[in-house]
C-alpha cells in the first residue's frame, strides 16, 4: 500500500459527506476524515459509489481503466464499485465493500507522538470468479453488445437449461443496472 501525506482537501480532491458524530450500529461513533487514492486496476470503466447509511447509494463518479482519483471521505462511509456497463461488482482486497480506515504516521522520527494523516492507495480489482462464472459473464456481455434479441439467441443455444437460466439472469441484471445507473448519471 503506497502512502502519501494528505493535504486536507487542498490538492483538488473532493470531500464526500459530512463529519461529526453519527449514530451507528454499535452506538455513537466518532466520524473521522479519511484520505484515499482509488486506483482502477482493471481494464473496465467503473462507477464508484459511497454509502453514508444502509439504504442510500450515492454515485460518486466514473473512473476509466487504470485511472485514479483522490478522495477525502469519512470512516463511516462504505464504498463499492461497479462495472459501468454490466453492473458487476469489483473488489478491494477481495471484498465487495471497502470501509475507509484513517492512516496516520509520525511526522518526525524524533517526535513520534506528532502524527500526520496520509493518503492510502486503494486498489480496485476484478473479482475472483470460477471458470463457469467467467464464461457466463463473457457470453452475456458479448450478447448485449452484438445482438438485438439476446434472449432469443440464448433460447436457441443447445446448452443445459440451468446455463440458459443463469445467462438470462445476467442479462436481466445488466439491463436493470443500465437503467438505474443511467438515471443516476444524469443527475
């Protein structure tokens, strides 16, 4: 994990949400500002979302392949990442949800009690999938891009019914995400 001294929102990054105290699952918890550098390590365009409570997803921005963005967020915000086109969840440290943690290091080795915040690098990566899942996602993505009637094509395949059902479910998931994300992007 790469670290760099955080500049308290002075170097062009945006601050997400509000600070202070927040009522959490385990009572009152202190909200601290956390500095991160999100890095898209995939060859996919990703939508970044943050959650300030359980029910409200906030689309933050879209990150192109191998791009990075500096973000000042809070310890109470959870983050997740979706493929721009399919809605497939990407991971950080092999998890679907990223919870920011404040990182502080000594400012001066002679005075270890004087700490400064650092910006931690957060690598967004492709999820670990089985060969079957990988093939289903590839076929579904290919059908969405190349066919006007992907469901009819799937029904014409000579494959087991369970595979057809899984492909149809992936198509539905992709189409649903495309509609929902499209309205969020227009705001």
